[in-house]
């Protein structure tokens, strides 16, 4: 469900590297050339371009881009050019920093990536920061947030479709009991959400709905302003309907007084090669406006062109 448009004939990595080098030369940068190459290459192709660029010009492509570009356009190009695991490691690290801290970004990475993808994020984090993602999340969070986020980022779920229906029934009952007692951060709730496969969780939550007459997220709205409950509901949405979660992040980012460019950039760059098509459909269904029109109405210049290219707007 990727929205990435790759040309039928892709130039060699050395041709792409040479063109990018040309885009940086002379007076002013050729931003359109940068978009026409990088926004139309897959992650393995971008990795090869980076490797080839470094070999040919003795400089990391990311460093060259950093020198030439600025503001939101720069962030979108740099995040996109990174290998997906490196990108997630960078975003997770940023989410533990004082001025850019975000429990939501940590939860999003932990819950919307596959087990293998999340494992690669942990490896990339080790390599880049010489620490584990678990220790940084544990150190920079407190209380119930730490209790939920550390097991989520440490998780390695079963990825198959096998489901145990009797387990789904018993765990739906456990969840209902704990929620009825308002024990929202109980070990059992966190165990179920952080270890069960997504297929098993879907079965459990469907049973919860049928047996108790309410979707679990409705029962978690006891206090709409409670930050932990907000994160818990978002965790469940990420694990069961990621396209609905990302649609809401985009809607809030775009409809905010003054666009939340960081959220907009993060969702577009991390989902373009994954499920952006589904997110676009969900956005249109929910808002009666196509996502490309919403983005075009809220952004401008090269930043707008980069985002629109990544969500598959226009021709190559």
C-alpha cells in the first residue's frame, strides 16, 4: 500500500549521485532535482545512492543535504533519505530528549512496525547512540508511562495469523475486569498489550466488544483529559487499526492553528513506503477532502512538493 512512485527505468546509483552532486554546485541549490531523484527511489535504492555518493565525493550525502537545505524541507528530505531503521532510531532518540520529548512517537514506532522492523530499530539505535533504546526510554520516562513504553519498545511479537480463541475470551475478561476497576496501568493490561500478536489482540478486542457491548477504547474514556489513558487508547489503535491512528495524527497536524509540520513530516516519511495508500483512503473517508489537497492547502514551496511526491501525487 505504498504511494512511492518509482520510474520504470531507474538510473544507476552513480548517475543519481552525480546528479545530486550537480544539484549542490554553483549558486543556489537545485531543489527540484533533489526531489525528482530522492522522492522516487525505494529505501534500498536510496541506501545505494548514499553509499555511492560517499565513495565518489568523500562526503556523506546526508551532510551535503544538511548544508544545502533548510527548515521543514530539509527535515523531510533528511528523514526520507535515512534507512527506515536508522530513521526510527533517530526519531525515537529525539523523542527522549527534553525539548522534543514525545511518548506518542515512542509508542507509534513500537506499535506500528513489524517485529523484525522494531528489532532493526533497536540494532540501529545501539549502533548510533552506543546505548539501548530500552535504557533511554526507561531513563527519560516515569510512572505509568515508563511501565507501558519500556515493554512496548522491547517487544518481539509473533507475526503470524494463528489465534487462540479461548485465550482471546479469557484475556478479554481480564481486560474488562481491570478497566472496570479503573486499574488502567495494571501489569495484566500491559502484559497483554505488549506481548500478544496483533492477530491475537484483534481477536481479544473483538470478543471484548461482543461480550461487554462496548469497544475497549470507549471504556477507556473515563477521563478524556487523562494523558495516560490517551496514550493507552492510541496504543490500542496503533496495534489494531494503524491507518485510523495515522489519519487522526495527520488531521490534527493539518487542522491545528499553525500546522504541526513535525507530525506531518514524520507520518509522510515513515508511511509512504508502507501503508500511505490506506491512510489516504481513510483521510478522504473521514474528512471528505483528499489528503494531497489538504497538504497543498497547508504547506508551500519545496516542502509541499516533497510531501506531495511521497504520497503519490502527480506524475514522475
